[in-house]
C-alpha cells in the first residue's frame, strides 16, 4: 500500500477493501493491513480480484473518490465514479488541449525530452557498467549527439520539427543498440528496428515488451480518467491509443529496452523461444512469452526513487504516477508535465 499524490495504491492482490465509518480499511485473510481516512484521497487504485465492499463503493461515489480496479498485472478492469465526478471535465479539457497546436506541442516536447534523456542515460549506464566489454568511444559519441538533439527540443516551432529531432536521436540510439547486447550475439543482434512483422529475435522481443508497456500505460491513463486514445504527439487514428503511445516514449529505453537487453545478456531467454516463418517473420513461442511476462512483472516489483516526488515506489507504479501528473497538468494544477527522468 502506498499513498501518493492523493491516491491510495493497494498492490496486495488478495486484499479486500472495506469501509469503517469515514475510513477505508484494507483487509487480507480477515487481518487489517491498513486504515486510512477517505478524505485524504481523490482516488483509490487496487490491483487484485478480491474487490471492495458495496458500502465503500457507495461512499466513494458520494465523495467523488474514484475507485479503480486493475488486474494484478496492471490491466484496467473497471472504475467506480460518482455522478458529479470531474472526469468528464478532465476529458473535455484533454480534447481541447489535443485540438490546440500550442498545447499539443508543449506536451509533446516533454515526452520527447524524457525519451532522449532516458536514452542517453541507458547508454551512459552501459558504458559505466561494462567499460571493458563495450566500445566506450562509440557509445560516448552517440551520447554526445543525443545531448545535442536535446538542446534543440525547446526551440522546435512545430510538430514536424520536433519529430525530426526525435527521429535523429532515435537513429543515434539504435545505431549503438547492438553494442548493449553482450551475450548470445549470434542469435540476438540488432541491425535496425523492424516490426509488423519483426524479422529477427531481438526485434520480436522488443515488440512484445513494447506491447506490454503500452497496455500498462493505457491502464494508468484510464485509471485517472484520461482518454488513452486522444494524444498530443501521436495524432488520432481509429483503434490507436495515441496518448498511451505519447507517454510510452519516455519509458521505452528505461523499461522495455533494458528488460529486453537484460534478459538476453543474462540468458534468461534463448533462441529456442523464437520461430522463423517462411516469409521471414519471427514469432515468440508460448514458453518464451511466459518467461518475458515473469521478467516484466519481477522488474515492476523493484523499487525506484521517483525523481519528481523524491519518494521510493515500485517501477510498476511509475506509469500511474506519471498519469496523475499529466492529468494535473491538463487541469492546470501544474505549470507543465514533468517527464520521468531516470539516472
């Protein structure tokens, strides 16, 4: 259990939420794990299938406290809200921001700044941790060029210019991605990013983890009442969760890419987990997907100090915190959106 930003996160998957007066009580096997005054929270998010008492749901609805139900893996299931809950106002403001070129550009700059910063630090960490096994000068050159692109972000006058900056930085980052792969090079190599379908084991692994990340972020956005289909950097397209893709940008290097590279380097996954079809497409076996899911959920349980909140939280809660911060920015409670900057 973790209170953050007027939100109570309950990550005990067998916990039951009940009401006692004006307090929420968290129970597990009839034992009280925690008791919190309801007036402290704007929303409650629980990760589990056990549920909450009807009395608590009624009280939350009366007090306009959103009650979110997620699976233990973080998939959004349902949301209990009151009649006068402000989510409709938040979404209307989100749509206005999306229609505004200036607001969309300002938010897009935050997402891209986070992506470039985190890409740079993933390379810095590789250079620091494996100085005898990587081409340090090559990595440093890419780091320096990514840093140069970061300095152009604020000056970008429109979305096309910003996308050009992001594209150049992505080419630099992926030009040294293969250098981070230290083991199983004959079966896990990276020449270029390819998808739909992926044409090698590494791209197949990345695509699967990117899908997991997109689902987690979409759930976090829905949990705070934002529309995950209406974005700012990624424009509207039927069936595409554009806002989830926006927020994914800052997390791709530090969550998805690091999990993929770590699994390969530690030989947690091997070439036996992949099948190449006649058309060249590479697919992952069911057993390999299970291994990736295990690694993904294990990583989400690890602790990180959030750079903006300066509090220790689990990696799995970071997208939820960022979604809250984004909602506060759109409501003008924050001057700007603070991207997650990892170091």
